[in-house]
């Protein structure tokens, strides 16, 4: 059976859509696509659309959840990696837009990596790939 291609959309909860637009379009080369109501905006320029969704701090992500949204720095098992051409310049843009650099830049076999948090508490990485990229991690034996 042939594989079916599916569309992926990245949804990021923010407590203020306009502040989210300001951060993500300043820190990264993203542009506003569609506004899908007052509390939803689509950002374009990545390989998948990024939807910023306004959600109130303290709200529940689902009816049965005991967890509540918190826009202070938090941990989630999902985070975003953005591949950039120049990680130093990208970090400076992100910091100027309100990100926090959480660890010093490091060099990995595949390139240079910066680990940050956005103003909404979400972790994100900026990666400047070298010529091998993730292929540097392949077992060639």
C-alpha cells in the first residue's frame, strides 16, 4: 500500500496572539498568513504552518485534565527545532524579541545548537546545520 502524505500543522498556545506574532516574526523569518478569528493566527515561512492560538493562563487543555496552562517556563515532551543559516544572528534576533538563552551555544556533530525559551515558556532550539547535518549521526559501520 502506498504511503499517504499527511499535513502537519504546529500549534503553539500563547496568552497574547499579538505578542506571539511580534516574537515569532522578529525572532524567525516567519510572516503572518491568515487570521482565523481574534484568537488564532497562521504563521508561514516554515516547512509546516505554525498556528498561534490564544489561550488563557489557568485554563485546562482538556475537560478531564488536572493540569492548567502556565506561561512561565515549563517543560513538555514536545519542542520545536528551527534550522537557521546563522545561529549567532538568529540567537541575537530571538533574544531581542524576548527569548531567553538557557544554555551556552554548543557544537554537536551535526552543527551548532542554541537552546532557548520563548516568552510563553515554550522550549525551542535554533540549529545551524553543518555540511553533514543529521547524517553525521548515522552509524556508518
